[in-house]
């Protein structure tokens, strides 16, 4: 049985407004809308908003709602290099990616999953045309074997679970190339609060 999508904009208009204020044109987020009672999440309290079909009525309930986001996979990163494939893998082993921070290109980690065989081969062809003799990263200190450094021109969409304390991606996966964003515009995205109180 096919799943159906249900828009909940009328029940939570303040959350819609908070999301519309985000600067990203498109993004995908996994999260949960919650309401609190005595410092604890309360599904019973949230039900006071769930059956309403009018945004003004939702606001008049006085029930504050918050959106807790679990996963935001919409981070773009600049491809700065790649490693050779191992075993039966073709094309490339992993992408090395980074982002700009106050004009300096910083390392964010390597991405080795999320590729089809065809994608691996196409990426290798595109990256070989951009190879250079030294790292484009500022600060150095990257210890990877068999790295091919490239001009930082291609932007990849990368999904991941979180940033580590040392500024690396945890569990990254390749989602595709971005052709609509210049590499120099790629910075580390910072979370912002989306919780909104009923007015």
C-alpha cells in the first residue's frame, strides 16, 4: 500500500513561518513536532493542535509547539581530492571534501559511500581533468594514502549524521553534485533554533 503525504501547515503556522525564514532554497529535514506540559513532551497537549484546519484557530489555542530536527542532509561541500579504488571497486575509493571558513579552505573528511558504479566512473573522469600536484587545503595535516588532489571547483551534496568535535563529518554519504552553487560560496552550515511560541 502506497504511503500518502499530509501537509500540516494549518496546524502549525508558526513552524511553517520559521522554516520559510531559512536561507536555503531547498532542503530535506527529518523531525518531530512536540508540545510540552510541566517540562515533559505531551502528545495529549499536542492533540489540541492536530485536528484544526485554520491557522488562526491553531494560534488561538495558546499551545506552544516546537520542531525538533533529527537529520538535515542538505550540506554542500567542495571536492578537494579523491583516493584510488581498492579491491574490485572501480573509479575511485573516496572523495575528500572541505568547506570555506573566513576565506580558508578547511578539510571536512572523506566520503566513501552513496555511489553507484556508473557514478564512480563519471566522477573519476571529471576529477582527473582537475588534478593538481598539491593540496588546495589551508592548514595541511591531511594523512591519506594515494590521494589525488584536485582544483576545488566541484560541489557535492553530502548527507551525514553530525559534525565531530574536530570538524569532521560522521557517517557521510554522497548524494550528488551541485551545479547551481559556486565552490567559493560553500561554508559549514550552522543549526538555528526553529522552535516557535504561539502568539
